[in-house]
């Protein structure tokens, strides 16, 4: 039976400052941009709060970590375990592993390895790596992405962290490229499918291609400027999940306006009939 899960992105206006990583082209190093947000919930208390609200699993975005010291990661891992939650995926939202600039590309790979170490220390079962920002039509970039993902798979092999990618950013904006990466890397690479990352008239057929190969679903309901959910489209996406026999976590994604918990609960109400 699918698990009910939540990404911290769905609470990004409540979890404190967002720490965005960027590449400083002039200095040729990584930098961090701080986007101030109120902290009404700490990351350490979130696992028990989610458990009390009926969730079984969680996914944490890398920019929500206020601290990556050994002591903090041990405390976070302990809190997740004591709450009875699963830390299913650490979502890394930076890194271009197919960048044509070799120095930048290797710097990103080394940065990603540090986050694999962090995922391992925090008890994450998986880490989501973006396959790259190259155009979807760039076949050489798809081959490079597969090779780079394999390098990260090899690095993580003794760390109890599984590497997964997602239909996220340009290179994996087509189901064909997602499947090509899975076929190239074999069973050691996993996939997340996000409802919101395919678009256009072929969206549902693209989802039909990737959902059966996925081990995580990001159930994102599209919203208008007032925060109203497109319930009909969302149900069409969830029907593809149900029909595929999918048994992993269904991670709710809400990033519309207004109170985030209220938005989460509206998405949750649409998902629950399919669990």
C-alpha cells in the first residue's frame, strides 16, 4: 500500500531561511544565497509533527538544513527514528552534472558527494540528484549524465544511500530521457516522478511511461494565483499511479499561496481515496 509522505518544500514558508547554493562564475567557487523566511517549525520537530498528522514518510530539501554538523545530523536522525517516520529522500536542488565547463562540473560532483555523506549521516534512504541542465535533445548529455550518475552510485555504494534522479530540469523533461538513464545505470539508479514536471498535451502519457519505473511520486497539484487546485487533472495523475500498481510513497507537494498547512490538507484530501 502506498505511503503518505510530505516534502519540506510544502512548508518552505514555515521552516526558516532557505539556503540556495549557486556557482560564483567570477570566483569559480560555490556560494550560498540566504532567502529569509520565518521559522514557525524547526526541522528537528517536524518528524513528530508529520507523524501526528498522519504521514509515514518525509523528504527533506537540502536548503532546509540549518546545520550539517555531525551532532545535528545525529539529532535529526534520532528524532526521525523516534517519531516512527521514514526519511525517504534527501532532495538536492543544486548541481549540473552535465555542465560543459569541466571545472564547474567536477566542482558540482564533489559538492554532491558531500551531500551523499550528509544523507548517510542523517539516515536518508535515498538522495535525489538532478541529471543536468542540458537540452533534452542533447543525446551526448544523456550519455554523460548516465556516466556521472554511475560515478555517484559507486561513491554511495558503502554509505547505505540509494541514488535516484527525477523528471526535473531540462535534460529529464521527457520520459524517454528518464527511461534511458534508468536503462543505462540498471537497478542501482532510482527515479522520482513529479506530476508538475511534465507539461503539455503529452503530460499524462509521459507519466504513464515513468510511473511504473518510479520508487517515489511527487503528487503536486497545479494551482492558480488564488491557490485553487486543479482537482480534475490531479485525479487523472493519481489514476495513473493507482493503475500502475505503485506501492511507494506518495509525497504531497503544495507551493501555492496562503496557509501552507491548509494547502497541504487540500492536496491530502485528493490523495487519500487512492491510498
